């Protein structure tokens, strides 16, 4: 019970409006969880609470047996966009993370290591460049490289591919899975998205948040075997059934909201 | 800031329409050059005609362009000494104002508590015209030079401080989040995140501060300097040597323009990462 991420009765309000209500969620170490929900379901807020960027009015958040009281290097974050400092070169953006994670390393080592991470995400071409010289997809690759460089066992990803075109989005999904599957021990990943296909392709488990206030309305295992083949998976009946039932859950929540409003 | 940019690069607004064909580049450039120098040519022509062909030319207050140019040429050694003297006041004052203004602005701009302490004071102290300090500074400080440096410092400090504080205060949430995630705090946070993010603001403040520095410098020199740009103009006005006086005005304008251009070039270099 102590390993992994545990949320207990988490309530969060902002300006008198309730964003999250009584969130209970346990993520065992090494699991890839996707958080799915309409906009306004508080899924990004939930991620910010786990990151320690904001604090709940009620409830407990625990990572690896320790309560979350602020940001920590054991919890890496990849935001949707602007994850990099534009005034630092791509290499230095990653080197600064390495410097914080492993202060004993020397400057030259950090830069060498950050180039290794860039190669790992297929960004040899970005060595020596600045963020403004990169496309959106390349910037997100660099952001992933930085999160990996931190060496955090827990990776929080807030719609990291949300602003990308479909081709780049698919490529980065594959890259993320490849990296995650290759590592031992596996990182725990909480991945926020509003794209059902993305949630199912990536996750071991899909947690669906309902809107206003955000709360868990469904928690489904995704039991497709790993080393998933995108095309075969998207064509399978099992995938379609799961996809349909999730779409129905989301539609029902939207309808409930409309009736309430 | 956008207004200054538009003033600096009026051609930027018409460039897309003209830069399409390489064949048109030369004539487009000539056209731009003509447009940029039009007001100068009109003023110079008007001045020449007025001095040569109207009764104004008989007035010693209106020296002809040729006479002024000759005075400028003859005064160059003296103006050069004056420039060095002026810059030995301007540079220390402006540099000190920049360093202290940026450091305190960034520190205070990121701390709500320090803002509560300093802003009520700054709101009253900043708008005081720095020229009113000149007689007192001269009385209190041991040398004229020190008092002039002090006055230049005061004049340049407030706009730099205010802009640095505003830039730090306006730091975007995404940069703050990123800094928190990476565990950047204290000096490291200010040096690697707040300072670069606030640079556009800081440069605006420095441009205003540099303008004030020149105003205060030349005003201070009227009080007690024995050399300098403002002193040169005042000195020859006292002797009714108007060709030299006008030459001094033109020269001071050129020096100010060059200093502003230098700062602008520095800004473009430092902010290369902005799209």
C-alpha cells in the first residue's frame, strides 16, 4: 500500500467553486494511468495537486509513503506547451534539470548527458538549437527528454501531445511507450488527456473524471497486451467495446450536466 | 514598447509588400532611404534657404548650415573632451542605476511582502523630478562630479526599478511552474528564470532611464561643470557664439542617438530568443 501514488478524499475549490470533490485514487508503482475527462472536469488541477503546485483544501496525497507538500524532483511534469525556457538552448534546458537532480555532476558532464537524452527522444538535430527554432512536436520531445533527465520515478503529463498534429501525436505516443516499456523498474505515469483513443492506446487503466465538480465516475482496466500495435488494436472488437462504453459514460456525464444547468 | 519598435523600424510595416522580388530590392532600398531622409532634407533645405535668402540670415541667432558645420569641425577636439567628461558622469550613474534597479526590482517584484514595504515609498519618491535634487546634491557631496553622478543615478534608477519590478511581477505562470518543478529557488530562480523573463521590461526601463540620464546630465552640467556637452552649449551661448552653440546641440543629439542605438542593439542581441 505504501508504494505508488495514493489520493484520499481530495477536495479542491477555487474562488468558491468546487473543482474536485472527494477524489480517491490509488496508482501502484509502475502503472500507466490515463486520466480522461471533458474540459472542466478538473483533470489538470488534479495533476497540479500531485505535482505539488497547488494544495487541496481537504484530503491527503501520498507518493511512496510520503505526503506531498510541494514540488519534488521525484515527480517530473510535462506540460502541454511551453515546457522549456525559451532563453536557454535545448541542451541547457535539459542540463539545468540534470544539475538539479544530480548536483555533483560537472557542467560538461551535464551537457554531454543532456545530448544523450536528446538522442534518446530522436532529437539529435536539436542539439545547439533554441526552443524557438523547433516545431511543436520537437519541443515536446525535448520536454520529455527533460522529464526523463530528472530521473523521476513518477511522471505527470498534462495533455502533452494535445497541441500536436495527428501524425506527430502518434509518433510521440509510440516514443513514450517505447521508452516506458524499455525501462526497469517502470516509471509510474499519470497522463491527462481528453482523447479516448490516446487514453486507451497508452494506459494500463483509464480513470474517467466527471464534470462540475470533478470526481471519479469510472475506473476501467485496459487489458490489451503490451507492445501494442496501433492498427491492430484500433481495429479490434475489444477496443471498440471499451471505446463505446467510455464514450457513453462521458456522454451521460455531459447530459447530466446539461440537465443540472 | 510596440510604439518604440514601430518608430525604430517604420520599414518593417511595408517590407512584406516590397521584399518579394530580388530585382526590386535595390530600388526599394533607395526608396526607403529617401523616405527616411526626407524630413532631414526638408529641414536642412529650409535652414539653408532661410539663412541665405531671408532677413533671418542677418540675425546672429540663425547661423547658416555652412558656418555651423565649420564651427562643428573646429570644435571637434573640444567636443571630444566634453564627451569624455560627460560620459565619466553618465556611465557610472547609469550603470549603478541599472545594477541596483534590476537587482532590487527583481527581488521586490517577486516578493509580495517586500512590495508591501517598498511600493508605498516608491510611489511617492519615484515621481519627484530628479532635477530638484541638483542644488542639494552639489551642496552635500564633495565634488561636482559626484553630485552629477548621483543625480543621473536617481533619474535612471526609478524607471529601471519600476520596469524590472513589473517584469518580475508579471512572470508567466508557466515559467513559475517550470521553475517549481525543477526545484529552482532563491538566487538560482531569480538569475535563471526571473531575470531573463523580465529582460524585455528591463530594456524598456533602461531606454527610458538612459533618456533621463542625458537630460539630467546636461542640466547638471549647467550648474557647475568645467567641461561636458551641456556645458559646451551653455558656455558658447554665454559668449553669443551661436554657430558653436548650434553645433553643440547637433553634436549632443548625435551622441544621444548613438547611445540609444547601442542600447537597442544590445537589447536585440539579448532578446534573440523572442519570436
